[in-house]
C-alpha cells in the first residue's frame, strides 16, 4: 500500500503548482535532472483520472494530487500556495490516505474501511495566520500518519 496526498475542492479554478526543477517555463516536463532529489520536488497537479479510492474519502469534485516527498521546506511552499490561492466561499480538504491493495473487491473494500476508520480528522483555519497555518500543516504531514484536514 502507498501513501497518496491530495487536495479536494469544489473550486475548479484552483491553480496547479509546477516545479521549475521538473518542468520548463512553458510547462513541458523535463527529461533531465540535476539531482535525484529534484524528482521529489513539490508539484500540485489537477488529477483528471484519480484513483478510485479517492471518492470514498471526499465528495468534492476536483482532485489535485500533491506530488512530492515531504520536507519542511516543501511543506512550507505547499502552505504558501494554499494561502495565496484559496477562494472565499469554496471548500477545501487535504487528505493523506493509504491506497487500497485491490487484489480483490473484498480486500479493496476492507482496506478502504480500515483507512476511513484510522484517519485522524482535523479542522484548520486559514485565518490563524500564515506561520501558524504552515506549522500545523507541516506537523501533520511530518508525523506520517493518514489524516484529513478541512480548511475553513
């Protein structure tokens, strides 16, 4: 099973975030990298074909995958992107889930049920200020547990 991080929203205009280490200025993917670590830079991409697991965790229609390997710096970049681009009146959720091991329909359903039971639910206000918002979000990601955050 693999961890999968995503943002769910009803805001269809939420902007993606491309890494200059993984994409050219015009948005095309790069084929060469300066270091192996560049492959793990933060990107937020609209997911047109999300994993089937995702819709058990949210009812919001737009899914943006968070493609990265967690680090404090990347998490701060994520929180800054969120703070800059959240639209008043739209709903946002941040999820870290374990993708189900779908060897069979029964094992898939069992893994989803376990994931829903095990995740920790949080509410995080964007009005607490950028530093506190970032610290709390990074603490959650840094713990490595599965969770769900409703932004308000």
